């Protein structure tokens, strides 16, 4: 009996695994932003208050960010194939729970579970690509993987808007179920198990304290406004958990040589500065989406599918410039690309300051495309700056920390813009409505204002206040990018040979 391996079967297996790995990366990425243009449908169906909308995004991201650092240990302890398939199964179960949700907390719990399951999918997909492709092609994996992930994030609002408008918001979950099933079957048939001979060490104490700190801070920011901040016992508990978690982690870092986030990477100046800028990259990336679609739907009256379509130019510009920047010669000073990317993001956000109820869709398209182009340049440029001078022995831990900085930037950014949005809406409403009285100037011209007329005028004032508050949040995002821009001056010129 022949033991020869059929070459065509081997090629088919490699291609199937590569396709499944990229599809898993795309799926976990587009589910981050998929509900973006559907938030009003979700809000109406689940009686979700305005301040709870941010939880739809931050719950998914936080769940993934907490689990992601454990991926290497989980794969070594239980096997890469087993962990990947278990993650897909949990992901699919969470999708099912989201469709069955009848309250905001049930939906947020499903999003947390979904995000936690997705936390291992992206890094394991990258590991599978590295195993399946020859070493000579490893240099192309980073750009392809990044393009796939960003394409997923930027496609999410358009896909979600169309689905929710024509098929209901619960169809958002149905979209991913067959995809997850196809990936699961592909991995079951084609992926060989890979498990460490000896279970790798993992810093559980450091991981636990850091996670408690992040979770406490996130919950305090998400729920603080609703609970009237420190007038509530819950806020004190969350703040105490955040402070205690970060304190214990800091003590742990200074008293132990090895920990799950290797702070030795921060001694590299380029890496530490690039990580700070990548945090702000995340701070701008998703919060802009979280503000734009609700503004278009709730304040300007666009249907969900149109609001989703208006994010396409932003995504197209981001992906196009990302690919172009990766392909440009390495001999060109990378710092020029960082400056150009930041300038485009800042200019795009500056254009957003001109939004008004009288604008047409082109204002949103132009501003979004400019910002997307800048973000597309920044992603590869910051990645090059971060790792070009980093000791290769630290690249694995550096990759985890670098990607976590973007995730935490996004989730904290969403929480912060939500806080300022509602505070600014209230303050602007008071400023605009302080002269709105039954016997004001309008009443002298039209006669006494009845209660219904006052209610209509109050609704108009509320809309104007909300528009101003949204614009203020775009200003906040612009200021964040302006604040980190000078850090480019402190970057060393990256190496050009690899």
C-alpha cells in the first residue's frame, strides 16, 4: 500500500486552512462594528437607554482584550486545534444568545461572551498562517492579516445597517453562524493538532490583577453617568477594584522578573512611543463609528442602511492606503508616513467640526474618507516604527502589548465620548432652552404657546443640542491626535534591513 502523499491534496489543505484563518480574522473583526448602524433598532427592541449604547461595542472589545493574552498558554496547554474549535463553538453559542436576548443586560452578556471567544481567534489564525506558509512568505502575513482585520471592522457598519433595515436586527447574528460553522468544519478536517510537550508558564496573578483593573475602570466609565458617579456605592466598588487591580499589578511588575505583559519592551523608545500613538489610533478608530451612525440615523433622519453605506468611503480609503503604505519602499523614512497619517486624521476630524443639520451626505463622505486615509497610513507606519528597533526576542510579547493598546484605546475612547456626549447635550440644552418660555419672543409674534407647541420646540432644541454635543466629541478625538503628534519627533529612524 502506497504511503505517498497526494501533492494536490496537500495544496488543497494549505489553501483551505489559509482561507479559514483569514475568514476567522475577518469574522471576529466585523462583529466589533456590525451593530454600529443598527443601534437604534437594537435600542428600540430591547428598551435600551442612550447611555447603554456604548456597552454594545465596549463589552465585545473588553471580552476579547482580556482573553487574548491567554491564547499562547491555552494553545500550549490544551492544543491549538482544540482551543480554536472551542472558541468557535462558544462564539456561535453567544450569537444564538444574542438573538434570544430580550433585555439590554442579556444582549450585553452575549456580546461579552462573543468577544471573549473571539479573543483567541485572531492570534491563533495568525499562528496557523505562519505554520502553513513557507518562511519566505512570512513577511507578507502581517500586511495581509492587518488588511483582513481592518476590512472586517470597516465593512461591519454597512453590512449591519443593510441587514437590520431589511431583515431585522437579529439577522446580525444569523450572518456569522454559517461562517463560523464553515470555519469549524475546515479546521476539523484540515488542521493538525499542535500542543506543547510541556505546559507553558503563565502569570495568572499578573493577568488577574491587570484584568480586574481594566474591568473596574471600564465599568466605572460605562456606568458612572447612570449611577451619578461617586454618589453611588457601585461606582466606589468599581473605582476601588480598578485602583487595587492596577496597584497590585504594578507591585507585581516591580517584584517579579517574568509577567504576562513583559514591560521590558517599553525600554525600547520607538516601541513605547509607537504604542502610545497606537492607543490613540484605537481611540479615534471605533469611537468615530460609534458617533457617526447614531448621528446620521437619530439626528439627521437617515435610514440604517444609508447610514451604513456612508461609512464605506472611510473604510475604502483606510484599506487602500494601508495596502499602499505597506508596499512602499522601506528606504523612505517611516516617520514621514506617521506625520502624513496624523495630518490626514486631524484634518478629517477638523472637517467633522463643520457638521450641521443642513449638510448633505457628501460632508460625511469627505470627512470620513480623509480620516480613513490617515488611519490607513498610520497602521503600517506605527507597526514598522514599533518593531524595527525592538529586540527580536521581545517581538512576541511586544505584539500582544501593541495590539492590546489599540483595543483598550477603542473601548476607553467609546466610554469617554459617551460620557462627554451626554454631559454636553444636557449643558447645551440648558443654554439653548433657557429663554424658551410660554411668553417669550416667539409668543409675542404667534400668540401664547400651548403645551404641545412647547414640546415640539423642546424637541427641536434637544436635537440642536445633540448635534453640537456630537461635534464636540469629534473635537475631542482631534485633540487626542494633536496631543500625541509631537511624539513623532522623538522616534529614531527605523532600520531598513531585515
